[in-house]
């Protein structure tokens, strides 16, 4: 595939019928996923050349059985604000830690030996705001971890920090696509998984119907697994899906958001080990135990 760099807005033809996932009433108070439990298969149709990558079940040593509170958007924003203003975390520092944790979660969900394709390819789709910057950092770390990421970043931010993240990826020879194929079979055949970093917790629901609507319409029809960062693109942070994508893996940053109760995928990770203890108590995060030096831990998805 010929790959180009481009800064054109993300506008693609075509649309897809909205698909509402069934509401899941289960909260995060169920036992951990037991090793060896059967994984839900990704639907395959005639003409598919490769089996879908297997998503390993989370090991008991990395799963958290206690209830995890789901946070509304306002509280998530308050946590981030306090980290930046009171604890003097830098914005680049937070994005770097989140991007690294997301890459680690991808390696746990899709270890290199489990990938069905010879090339460990991963497509990282980035939006123009903070979630897109986290996706850029995630792609860079995936490259360090011997994966072969390709980035689709059509609406590049003018923020100097985000431009630095872009330059870092370019200097590491990570290719950038000039357009996202609307023929989903091309994506299915070329990549093992897709990282959804288009929209995040900071996005308003209407943004999923704006310039990036074509991207979401395409991602809703791919058959390879999707990893969403913090909030699946097209979802309301609190209410959940409103015709958005249906990810196989969710990586919650700091703490799961309220929309996670509607997550029906296979694996849910949380990346919040860095949050200071006093803030954990203040915001009642009830964080999981992170074994050893782990920066992410697997939770059980609602059943």
C-alpha cells in the first residue's frame, strides 16, 4: 500500500445505519474473568482470508474483583484539572503516560505471537484533540514494542505540543495514511487491529456527526478488533453509545467513565496507577491493585 502524509480534513463519503448496543445493567462488581473462559468470536464472512486475532483472557493476577466506580464527565475533568493545577503535572507528561499505558494495554490484548498476520500491523486513527495526541504517543510506543503502526491523522492540530508528537512519529518512520479506505475489507486485510483515538472524553456527542462522521461509519463496519482509548468514539461520556462504534477492548484513563457500563467488549483495562493517593481518596476512585510495575490492569467487562 502506498502511504502519504497529509493534513486534509477527515471527510469521507458514505454513512452507516446507527446501531444501538443493548443496555447492560451489570456494573463492575462481578468476579474476574477466569483464565480459559471462552472468548466471543468475531463474525467472519465468506472471502475473509485470515482469522481474527485472538484476544487472550485477562490473567487472574492482573484482574480486579472489587467494584470500580464509574465517573461522570464533570468529575473526570475535575481530576485532570487538579493534576494539572495543584499537583503540577504537565500536559505533555499526562499525555505521554496515557499513551504509553494504552500501548501496553494493546500488547496485553494482542501479544505479538497471537497475531494472525505475519506483519504485526496496527492502524491508529487519531482525531484533532487530546485523544488524538494520546493515540500518537500510543503509536510511538507500539513501534518501540516491535509492532508496525500506521497512523491516520487527517485533521492535524496546530497545538505545538501535538505537532511535536507528530514529528516524533515521523522521525521514527511511522507511516501516515492520506485517506482511510471506505472499503472495509482493505482494512481487514491489512491490519491486525485498529486503535480508536478519534474522539475522547473531552468531545461533545455532536462531534461524532461532524467532519469525522465518515471515519466512524467506516470503523463501525470493520471486522478486526477495535481498541478504544478512554471513551469509544461517537459515545456520550455518560449515556454511552448513540450509534457509535463497538470496540472489542476499552482502555479507561484514570478511572472508567459512566459510559463503560454499556461496554460489551472482551477486555477492559484501566490506566490510573500514577494518580496520587490523596486524589484517589478524595475522588473515591477505588483503584485496582497494580501488580509489580504494571501501569494497566484488566477489569471484567459487563456480562
